[in-house]
C-alpha cells in the first residue's frame, strides 16, 4: 500500500529522509562528515557517501562546498 500511495518503497522513503536530513546538516553545520552521517541515520561514512552520491549526483563534500559559496 505504501508503494501504491507514494510510488516508492518504505526503504526508498527512509533513504530519502536520511539524505534530506544530511543535506540540512551539511548546509547548516560545520560538523565533520562522519558526524553528519551518524546524525542523519547512516551506519558509516562510506554508506553515507555512496547513498548520497547516488541520490544527489555529487559527494557530500561537493554538496557542502557548493552551498557554502552562496
């Protein structure tokens, strides 16, 4: 039913929420990436980087740099 309603699985929605939290933390804090990964719900920085890059098309560090320049 979840997939029928939102068009994605529960797993995909959880991942989306984790990436959105990570994006907020990357922009709003200067926390190290391993802290951002943990606070956003990822099990380790490697998983965080892999999932973030797949979702956003760039690394967490590149995302932070792009938003710091604004």
